[in-house]
């Protein structure tokens, strides 16, 4: 697995590793979700792999 970007976002329980994210016009596949504890508001770290279309 290649990780191209790691982002921290507000926690959403409907995000899964079946999802993609569009950031600055680039599409990424969610490869891993890590829920961070003891932080308010609740957050999660998303490990993303850039998708190359072509």
C-alpha cells in the first residue's frame, strides 16, 4: 500500500475505505482510517493514496 497524503478531519462515522476524497482537484482513495482518542471535537486521520486516471 502506498500512502500519498495523511489528513486529519472531523470524525464522521459514514466514511469507509470504500470512499474517495477530492482534494485540490486530485482524487484519493481512502486506504486507512484511524480514530484519534482524547481529542475534542472528535477527529480521525485518513491515509490516502492518489488515484491516477489514464
